[in-house]
C-alpha cells in the first residue's frame, strides 16, 4: 500500500509540473500592444509568401508631413519608399499617412498649412502621432487647433528641421529638432535655412524618430525628462539645446544636431 501511495504522489507531482509549465509558457508568449492599441488584420498566407513585408496591417496612422527641403520628388520619394518598406503606407493598410506641402494642400494657386488640422480632425483616422519634416510657416497653428480640440493631444507631436515660427513650434510640439551647420550638409558652403540641402543622416533620423514615437503611449512631458528621451531616441548622435540668438534663452524641448 505504501508503494502505491508514493506512486500516486509522484504522478500528481509530474502532472502539476506539466500544467504550471504550460501556463507559464502561455504567459510568456502573450504580446502587449496596448501602447498604441494596434489591431492586426490577418492576411492571405500565399500573398505573404509571394510579397513578404516587415509591417502588419494596423488601424493606427502616423501623420507624416514632408515640408520645406523635403517636398521635391527627388528628396521625399526615396524616404517614402523607406517608410513604406518599414511601416507600410495608409494606401496599403500600413501605418504611415503621408502628405506633401504644398501640393497636397492647394486651393487653386494657394496652399494653406492650416489644412493640416482638417486631416488631424478626420474621425476616420486613428492617429498615434504627428511628425512634421521641414514644417512650413503657420503649421504650428494647425497643431494648436488640434490641441484645443483634444484639450490634451493624446499622441506625440515632433517637428524635425522646421522652418515655421520657432516659438510657435516650441509651444505646440513635444520635441523640435533642428539641423546644425556641422551636421553633414552636402557641399562645402554653409547654407541658410531656406536653401539648405538635405543631409545624409536625415532618413536615419526620421526612422529613429518614428520607432521611438511608436513605443510611446502618449505625449511627452515638457520637463527635464525630454533630454533623456532624446538620448534614447538618437543614441549615436550629438545633440545640444537650442539657444535663442536674441534672448539667449533655451527652450526645454528644442534641440540642435551637432
């Protein structure tokens, strides 16, 4: 009888171990996509074999604006192709919703950057962020209207290499990043902000920015933690605070690439 009792206990122990091991494995395999509430749509397996892609169909959209210095086909098309490969475009069910200023915002012969707000307020889109590259004049007004509509914008807003009003962007964006004169501009001459050429690091900086924005669960706080976010976002880049040339003041969320 004693032998049978020991056998029964051993059997129960083995079964319990298998059960808890299976539960533990199941827990480890659960992925948490709650940060951006991304919903994935199943695709046709045969199509995936023929056309493998690095991104998944998602309900989220990242508004990406190509503005000054980035609005000519020879500049934005290669970058857009890179974004298509990495994240997918809205037209294919992907993440990136791209716009080019001024061509996508023209009313007759004129373009209005204030129309950005019309896109951001479109209920058919579920935005997870706004990235303005070369933001044109008055684009901060559209971002301000979007802030008012939300009371607090629920996603990050970042401006790279802008040409809009600096104070307006600092007030409405989570991060503003400018290119410095030593950041690898093409050519030997230093150029002003209206004629500066796109520098070789621009595509890498854009994708690093998007990757970090997707990891966020909401907007960034405009406090000392901003600098830590910059260090994580651009690990191998040298960045310093922007100093206003007239006042000598530094905005907590405005930076310049060395």
